[in-house]
């Protein structure tokens, strides 16, 4: 999710599409939150690790 967020941010910036920029930020933030929770050992969606 983090990589997808970064790709959407770059595409939104290059092509000047605001919705891609917004979706990229949201996906990136969600990915970072899931990464942080997974590294702390909290089970997310029944999984102990989030990859």
C-alpha cells in the first residue's frame, strides 16, 4: 500500500490530476498506519504481520 500510495502521488503530480494526488495521500497514510500497527505486534485483519 505504501508503494501504491507513492506511485499515485507521483502520477498525480506529473499529470496534474488532483484526485490521484488525494487518493495517493490517503493510501500512503493508511499503509503507514498498518505498517506501524503490524510492527507493534497488533493483529490486523487476523494477521500478525502486515506486508
